[in-house]
C-alpha cells in the first residue's frame, strides 16, 4: 500500500481541454499543424537573421531572439497537449510538471523583457535616428538580450522555489492541459492562500512593470513624432503596429491568467491555449506579413535555394 501511495504522489493527471474523446481525436491534426507552423515560422525568422546580411541590425537581432523564445515557449506545452489527445490517462511526472512550470515562466518572463527591449529599440530608431547606430551597438544589444534571459531565469526560479517543497497528498487532477502554478498549488495539502498571493505578486510585479514600460514607450513615440510632423502619428503607428499587436496578444492572456483571474474554467483554458499555442504562432506571421525586409529576405533565400538546385 505504501508503495502504491508513493506512485500516486509521483505524478499529476491532466483533465485536458475537453471530456469528449471524439473531439480530442478531431483536434489532434489541427494542433499538430499549429505546432509545426510555429516551429517552422519561428525558426525561419532565426535562420533568415543568421544567413541574410541585410537583416544584421539590432531590430532583427531582437526579433530573432523573440522568435527563438516563442519556439521554446510553445515547445514546453504543445507537444504534450497534442500527444495527450490520443490518451485516456493524461499523466505527467512530478519532475515533468515542475519542468513545465519552470519553462513557461522562464520563457514567458524572457519574452516580457524582450518586448520592452524591442520597444526601446523602436524609441531610439524613431526619436533619435541620428544616434541609433551608436546607442544600439552590438555590445549593448547582446547585453540587453542577456538581461532578458537572466530576468526570465530568476523569475522562473523564484516561482519554482515557492512550490517545489509543497506537500501533495490529495487530489492529483490538474484541470488544464499543462502544469500552471495557480492550478497546481490548489492540490497542495495545506493552506496556500498566502503563498498564492506571493506567487501572484512575483508574476504581477514583472508583468505590470513590463506592461507599463511598454505603454509609456509607445505612447511617447507617438506623441513625439506627432509633434514633429502632421502625419507623424500615422507613420509612427504604422511602424510600431506589429510591436503593439504582439504586446497586446502576449499580455492580454497573461493579465487574465495571473493578475486578474476570472475563475471560469473554459475561459482559463482558452486563454492558456492562446498564450502558449496561438501567440507563438502569430508573432512570426505578424512580423513577416508586415515587414518588407523579411519578405525580401525570404525571396532571396528561395532564389538561392532554386539557384543551387539548378547548378546541382
């Protein structure tokens, strides 16, 4: 009996997105395609930056990092979600659960800081164009990206440290498709109200700080450019639309999941899917469709491939 109890305590069980077996089987192909497109789209942006000299600028360096983070963020949850569509018993080990929590907060925190860094890059490019090269030099760009990765790591470790030693001796069912802190701490055999407030405060400080900085940055850009030209506001908005769209897509679900939870199961699941599956797919699509340089880089890559095939 003791051995059986230890076995139960070593894993969690996902409830999944739906109860219907038929619906889960139907969703297997769409979600598999979504993940494949996410991988291809984001890694394509990274490949274009590495191989195309025309994209060797601070903005595309940051964009390539964002695409890599999106690829990693989606890979933390989507493969498990997809394979679980085929299973009746959707289990995950305790170690796997903690790894998911770490991964989501590591890459999520990293992306928040990267988005702030990209806003700063746009501020310098639009408001201080003559000094852009000297301000956003290679060394500073590398440091800014390192700060984003370090911030994400520290944030994830702080979240993990607060729940790693919690006693789990009761229900094992996580009412979602991946391990997320608000749902996992509900299963602990102790009062977690205070702990939950600390965890939300930890996530809230990072998310709120980044979101406020982003609002200030893009508002300031629009105001400054509007004061210098009649149609400046529309030009600035056109330049920053991709960035603003990505910010809203990323922070919208985060706010309702961590800062202002609705406690409605189907809404929480939808937001979780949007945050971990849809947004990493939309980011490269948004930047690619709206960015002429990236579209031209894709054309050059295709032309090079066709040329090499003809010579072969």
